[in-house]
C-alpha cells in the first residue's frame, strides 16, 4: 500500500501475534503490544499498541484503542485509532476518533467522527477506554443532527 508516495507495510500483511478464532468468546478486556485478529467475539475493551483486524464474523462489544484497525466485522463501541479502514461488510455502532479513515461502499456506520491530521504526539487520538460498554447508537439522520 502506498500513502503519499511512501511504501508502508499494510496491517493485513503484517505479523498478527494473536488470533481470537471464530467460535471463541472472550468475556473481558484484551491488551496486546502486537497486532491481533478477532474472528470470534470480545465482550470488553480492546487496547492494542499496533493493529486490530476484525474479521467478517468477528465482533467487539466494547471500546477499541489501537494504532490502526481494519473492520470487516462489527464493533459495538467507540474506536480510537490513528488509521481506520471500514470494509464493505463492516459495521460500527459508536464514535470514532482517528487521523485517517477509509470507508468502502456498503459499510454501515452509526455514530460521530472526530478527525485530525498529523503524526505528532499532540495529534494522536486520546480517549480512555473503560469497562462501560457503549450503548448509544444513531441513525444516519440522528448522526447528521448531532
């Protein structure tokens, strides 16, 4: 993948240290220094220093904090990421704080987006995750009015 003429390693091509497989349910928070892939269900917050890939059948019911995230599946909570890709099969119900976002045709998103540009420490998204789950969802009309 090229961004502004520089080659960057794509999250999908990077080493994923942890895979939460389809059929697996984790009831609690997940933390990792390396990239993870969720094909099962996480009922809690996810905090990852690198990247999070949510597979087609993956679901996170909690907040996500990561350097980047690719969403093929579903997130029911707020996202705080520097780079976000929502694929055509992706569904997000919650607020997003990001520096960069790509949304494919067909993706579903209900919530608010807060974007900033840059890579300095002051421009990185800063949100604290909590064990409280996000319960606010918005229709596209409500999101436009908010």
